[in-house]
């Protein structure tokens, strides 16, 4: 999650020092700005959905895992949208 390794293949889609917001299933961390764009929802088994990659030089459409696109996150996203959600990350407030 920290490295934005969306496909769990060792490829990082971010750079050191890139800011993000994090919400976790244990309610330890939450968003400073809930209105900021969602990056991804991270589950125990992989990325459930991707809206905006952390590195703004990429679009969601450019990122595929084993040749498959990652589904876009729904607009009405909640922490319970995916049963095994661990983390939900958003871009920093603008």
C-alpha cells in the first residue's frame, strides 16, 4: 500500500515523499479531506478498485494487472463496500 504496488508485482506507481490520505478498517486513521479523490481500496487479496493513481502522471486506464484493467471505485464508496477491505487511500487535499 505504501509503495502503490497496485498489482502486487513489485511495480511502484508512486515516488518517495508523495502525500496520501489513509483510512483503515480499525478506525485508527481517517481522511483529513473526505472530498479528495479516491486512489484505491486495498483488500487482503489485492486492490479492489482504482480511481486515481497516486502519481498524477498516470491515469487509471494506463494501469493493468496481468493485462486486466482494475475496476473503477464506485462513487458511493464506503469501507464496507468490499468485505475484506483493509485500507482506503485518497489523494491529499487540494
